[in-house]
C-alpha cells in the first residue's frame, strides 16, 4: 500500500487538509504501507518555499512523519512538481503523438462566450470542441509558429466513467458532461488533473484519499489513466470539515490552520486525536487514544460520508485530557514561552526554576484547556496584592504567628499542619477557616486549590529565573501589620 499527501505550498496548513494527511498516515501506519509527501507547487505565482517549510513543520509537529518525499527522498523522486517538468513534457508528447490529446487555440474570450451561451441554454458548461478536429500537422505548424495553445485530452464520447469510492460507493459520470479538460496551459505548466495522474502513476500510489471537492476531477483522471495504460488507484473522498453553521470551515469561524491551533496552546496529540474523530470512530465507545492505536483500528470502509463539524469545545476537551497526562518535564518546556510572556519567568531559566516548573505545573494543568491558561493559574504566585477588606483579626494574627514560627510551606503536608494549628487556636474550620486563608495568602477569593498554590508560592521564593515572589510568611505578616 502506498498513499500520498500532496499539499500546495500557497499558505498555512488548513485543519481540513491536516485531517486528509492524517487519514492517509493512519491508513499507511495501520497497514504497514508507505506514506509519501509530495509538494504540488506548479502554481508559480502563489507557491513559496516559506509556505512549504511551514507545512512540513506542521506535519512534523503533528507527528505525521513521512516515509518518502521532500527532504526524505525515495526511489520515485523528485517530490516537488516543479522538479518533474521533463516527465510532464514526455507524457504530453506521447499523448499528442497517439492522438489522445490535441492543441487548442481558443482564446479566453471565445471560451467565455461559449460558456455563457451554454449556461443561457440551461446546459452544463463544457468545452465546445472547437479545436478538437484540427488536423495534427496543421495544429503543430500553428504551435511551432508561436501561436498560443493549450493541450487538451480527447475525451471519448457517449460513455460512462464509473469508479468505486471506498467511502461513497459506486460513482458514475457520463462523458457528455465532462468536456475535454486542459492538461497543459499555454505557458507549458501542467494542469492539476494532468500532473497528479502522472505523479501518482509513476510513484505507484495505490490509494488516493482526498477531499470530496475532488470527486468531479476523478473521471477526468481515470480517463487519463486509461489513455496511458496506467492502472488507476483506489479512490476515497472524504467529506469536508464544516464549521458549526455547517458551512465549510473558514476564517469567519475563527482559527482554521494547524499553526493557529498550535499558537493557541493545543497539544499535537490532542489535535491529531480530535481530527481522527471527524468522520470516523475507533469504536468500542472510545475516543481518546494515542495515534498508534488509532492507526491500528483505522479502516477506510468505516469513514462516514456525511460532513463532519469542527467543534473547538471538543478539541479543548481532548486537549484537557492530554495536558493532564503530559509528562512534567515536557509540560515545563511547552509552558515556558507562555510564562515568559507574562514575566513569570525572567532571564535565564535556572535549574532550580525548571525544577519548580516541573513540580508545580502538573497540578495546575489539571484544570486548564490550553497552555496559555497556565500563567493564570500561577498568577497568585507572582502578582500579590494584600487584601483590603474586613477579615477576622484573630485568624489573621494566628496565621501570621504560625507561619513566622514555621518552615516555609513547600508541600501540602506542611501547609495542612499549619492550617490545623490555626484551626486549633481559632476554633474555625471548613470554609470559615480556609477561605480567609486563601484571601490572606493569595489576595484573591478564587484560584487553584490551596494545597497546590500555597506550596507553589513558597517553593518559588528566592528562585533565580523566576519573577519576584513574596512568600506566604511575608504575606500573612503584611496583612496582620507585623514586621
């Protein structure tokens, strides 16, 4: 089995295209096949190497490493279409020599006039065949003399083109509605339907998995396979990814590219897991599974043909799960840029500062959806404002005195022991005890559990590389008015 993902490097990787890449990758991994990455860069005006590199980076970030293709190599390269031009020229000459293709000299104005006339007559627009019967030697003479021409495929008349789509079943088109498609533009650049067939055939691609917007291209491509005597691959057309309003997912719905979701603080395993669930289910009433297990269970035959809706709330749900189980050292690395942005990390990150991150972030990650929310959970560590509100002075004094006489509350056991001593001195308990302690030590009425935030505060005191931190002892003393 050989599958391919072939993006055009004209912008960022859309999550719909990322899902197409993922389904190809899942099939290849699950069936011990080969996943090929090919770059379709014949749109010379819009294609850029910067865009190509961004797409490669996104795919690698998602963990969709390719077995063959750009920057990896393989036996069927090169893997950029602009580096395969001679192959297209050879195939064009072959098609013309065998009379299966022909030069078309129609101007854009003529084609537009024909199209409008067909639409006015209630007919599907297709090429009128104006140049179809020009003798080959006359056409060649006109082309050699410098007259602009495209190359078209001579589509057989009066027959059906039928193919089996793994997702949608049997699909049939009649050649009367297809027309003779352009294969090579007048500037010599191959059209999509031409280049993709040549590339897939020569790269021995066995399964083409792509979006349903390509269904109408498929009969033209099958006719090209036939013209060259190539065996067509198995086709599977995926439903498009829709927004909540069931329109194709676009900028008006918010984030649409992999980069945007990366920047918003989603983990790659969460995005991969969620994209796999759009139009497919791993079964057994399970949804949160690692990529290797998704690949083991993935079958094209189980992909739904109905449109899938991209629900960011469900993506956040998946991300919350993966943040909870994220390895602490990795979580610290992922969170660091967000903490720096909020000045919670300053200067070089010392070994002690990193150890502090590793110790406190897993607890904080239990109640966030995305990485940028972690600084909010740590805000009480770095941004303390003594409360300016009435408090039980007996409790304030007891807490200040207990903390002055105690070691710093660097773990939950030390904090609980101190709280119990305050409880014994004041007779307060439950909310009447712990809520005022929260206000005194954090300056806020809400936030992470005290078992988490209090040790995080005291462990951070004096650690180089972190923003300035006022310890719990000093906070309680300030509220009590003690030196």
